[in-house]
C-alpha cells in the first residue's frame, strides 16, 4: 500500500508548536550547551552514492554559516525561516559545497531530544551535526524584494537559545506562487551583510508516495516525480512516531538526489534499528544558492512542499 502526501501542511504546524513549547521551557540554557548537545550521539556517516560525513567535519576557514529558506506548498508561498550560526571550529568550504551537490546523499540520524531547526520549523536549515554552533544575529530585519519592491520582511525573533528570522507576528506571505525574481538583502550584525542575492528557482514537488502505509520504517521506499533541472535535491525528514513523548526517540534527515526514488542506505538502516517506526515524513524539493564572504557562508534555499 502507498500513502499519498496530501494534507501534510497541518503536520508541519503541529511539529513546530510542540518544539516551541520545549524551547520556551528550556529558555534559560546557553547557546553553548545546546550546541554541544547537537554534536553528540547518533550521527551517521553515509558512505554510498557520494556521501557527506557528518560526525567528523573537515577543518578549514569557514567559521560562520547562515541560511534562509523560502518555501511553498503546491506552488503557493507558505514558509520563510532563517538562521545564522557561529561555529565552534572552522570547517572546510568543500564540505558546504558537498551539502548542495545534487548527486550526494547526506543522511543524519540524531536523538529526538536534540532540538534543532527541523523540530522547530518546516523550512530547511542544515543542522551541521558534527560541529558546535551558537545562534547569532544578522541584523534586525532581512528584506526580500521582487523587481525592486518589498515582497516580505523577516524579523529577528529569539526563541530560547535560538535566534529565528521569520515573518513578523500576525503577517502572512502574499498569496500566490513565490516570484522567480526574489532577491535577499541581509543588513549584517555578528553575521556579515549580504546584498541583492538572487534566490534560485525550484520545480514544484509532485507525485510523492511511500511504500509503508502511514508510517516510515527502515525499508521504506520513497517515490516522487523527478525534477527537471538536474541541480535540485529532495529532503526527507521523519522522527519516531510519538517520539517527543517517548524515551530514546530518533529523527532521521536525508538530503538526496532528485531522481524520483530513494531508500535508506544500509548504515542508516542499521543506526535506526529494525524496530524503528517513524511518523508521516516531511518531504520537499530543494534548490540552493551559496555565497561566500570572508569566513562566512550563506545558503539561500528555495523549497517546494507537496
């Protein structure tokens, strides 16, 4: 039996709400403590199909990383999220290039106790599991423009030890599809300023099914209509069904080639264990532009949900 991913947006809201409750309860913790937690157990090296290792990142000169994700559901604008980080040690730029290489598989299995952006927001911000990180400011307001006119503003919003950039409370994105001419201006603060960065385009994700009913198990086969651009990726995220309320819950994230089908590599299946049961997955198509300034890397991500 195959389950079609219609109606999934409501699941995003539930997941975000639960995680924000956790962050509110843990608001007194330091950024350093959370960063350390994110580098501990359950990281996975994937050694198949052009792997990206996550537990021992290559040393280098990149000490800051930021990302803005601009998302849509079925071709209609739906999500904005941004985050910026100071890294505890320098990472080689080739590692960041490998994260967005369309032929690579990048899978991470982590404890459900480690709250990161994927537990907080539907929009994709790479977790960089394997290095300590602390949220930093990139300025008060980030501007998204369309042909010289303001399309949306993202404001700085602390949440526990995280700093989000999101729409101001009470505001929504304009109706209709995300324009193909969106540019991003970041004013800069701890993270440097970036001006007039053009967001990439992304094909609408369609035809998503998976082979294991209404849950995910280590043998699940994920299918979708392959993209046409040749440079996009597909993101698959799930966590232990009910894992937020259970001991030893796990999350798994895979960023995979946009070929139309994927199943977990053998070492991911081993790390999950034969008894793993995940909830309905969050799936999206990604297209990413990267920019570098001194020791800082910025990803502008376009994301299409079904």
